[in-house]
C-alpha cells in the first residue's frame, strides 16, 4: 500500500497557526496590491487559497472564465472542478503546477512555503492554449451530456468560445511572476511568525527582549530561562504557548531575519552575516536557512542582487 508522505499529510491538514497565517496573508495589503496589479496587467484572475480548502478559488472573480462560472453552478461539473483542485494541491507541493480539465482549460497553482511547509497557494488560469474549435466543443458537450447536462448548451458554447487564449510560452511567463511573488510572500510569512508574539505573557515578552539583545551570542535555553526566573521546563511551556514556537525555532527565525537584513547590503558576505547573527557553524546556518526560508542563502542573495550562486559560495567559504 502506498503511504502518504509527511509533507503531503501536513499540507492537507494545516495547523491552527498555519490557518491564522493564511488569514493574515489573504488580508495583507501586499497581496491585495499585487492581485490588483496582476489582474490589470494580465487580464487573468488571481486568488490565494488555504491548504486543504477545496472550494473553487477563482469563483466570483471579475476576471474569471464565464464557462467555468457556469460549470461551477452545476453539481456534477462542480464536483469535477473540485477534483481537479485536489489534484493540483496534491502535486503543487514543491513548485508551480498546471493541470488541464476535461474542457481543455488550464488551471495553475503556486505554493507559498514557510520552510518545508506549504501555507497557501496562489492560483490562476482558466485559459486555453489553443483557440476553441467546433470539434473541440462537440467533445466537451458529449462529456457534459454524460454528466447529465443537456440544457443551456448555446450559452455554454458562447462562453466556451469566449475563453481567454494564451500560448504556453506566454503562460509560463505569467506563472514565473507568481513564483517570484510566492517567494516574497514566504518571506512575509516568516516575518509575521516572528512578530506574532506581540501580545503575550510578561515572561515571554522579557524572554524575547533578552533574545533580541543577545541573539549574536551563543545563548542557550537555560540562560534565557534564568533571565526570566523560571525553570527551563516551565519556560518552554510558557514560551511555546505565548509565541506558538519553541525557543529554538524562535531564535532561529530571529537570526535568519537578521541575516536577511544584513544581506540587503550587496557587499556583505553570507558567512559574515551568519556569524554576526549568532550562528556558530555554516553547515548549521545553511540547513536552518533553507528550512525556514525555503531556499539556500545563495539563492536568496542571488534573487536580491543577481549575484551568481557560485560567487556567493566562494565568498562564504
């Protein structure tokens, strides 16, 4: 029997923290502004949807495909659309995925990751790669007939022939825009998680202040626990309840944000930024950066400054 991967199982069963994070991303100004700009520039719909939510994400969009909207109103065809959404989510755990529905329309999803977890998907599509044809619609209508749809065909045909047509090459360029934006949202997600502990128990607030003051040093859980006059065991429970993160996870995220800030300077070397942030070894730093940021430090810096990854590796050595 085929077993489900831990990553996929986690993706299909998001934690409460990930659900809260998605809600903040969905309401964020940066997403709303990008959605507006993306739809104005491409004429395509854009939606962000939570993990495990099998509702048609593009329903109701003024840029959505009318044919798809009509399909969504019928029980059997709606079920077929939802099955496609589930297939997309299952496949889009590592990168952008495009699937074609029975009508030849293409839907795409791009994962927004926080480390090794997917917390949301950016979705667009409902496009044809080739102009609609009479023969193509006859095949679609036969499929619809098999689903029990035998009325309203003239309206469906008109909507189908009005579908947006984008070549595969053009569509790949559009998806690249979403991949870049998804990486940006991943960074924003990490910042949200670090700042999520704003309203917390006084001991946790004091601990965060201590960490902020000593993050560049080699600090331990027991040191922080002593600073807030608690046992290490009790401090772990209080801190995790207040911040949603363990002490180790929180410290790593604070340090990674410090590294990202340092790397805004194109002359700052990766190794230099890592040690200044408090990491004691490059191997530990590289492992932690990839887990939290979802990419290597070299790839992150290359995106910032366009510096070849090989050059970064040489500098970091």
